[in-house]
C-alpha cells in the first residue's frame, strides 16, 4: 500500500483530521507516502494524529483553526 496512487512525498491537507474519517484518511495517506498536514478545530487532536504519523515514520504537521471563518477578507 505504500505506493498507492504514487503519493510518495506528495503534500496533502486533511481538514477534520483529528478524528473519525478525517483521521483515517490522514493515516492512510501517510502510509501511502504522502506528507500530511492534519487540520482541525481540535488542535490537540490534530497534533496527536500528526505525532502518530511521525512515530510511524511519516511526515506530518498539525494545524488548528476554522477553515470556514474568513479572516482579513
């Protein structure tokens, strides 16, 4: 599965990645070789998922915020 869709080093953003389907998607993308940014309102949850990805040898970063809230627009 590490070569799924040729995602090696491809940057991916998963919104809602702290739990549920978003978490599962982030983990799957990481196993496929993608570099994953895990974004969620739950910053601590996003950080935990990013840490799990890193602990398994993947590349990840976490982001906390609300993608529906426009700032400076």
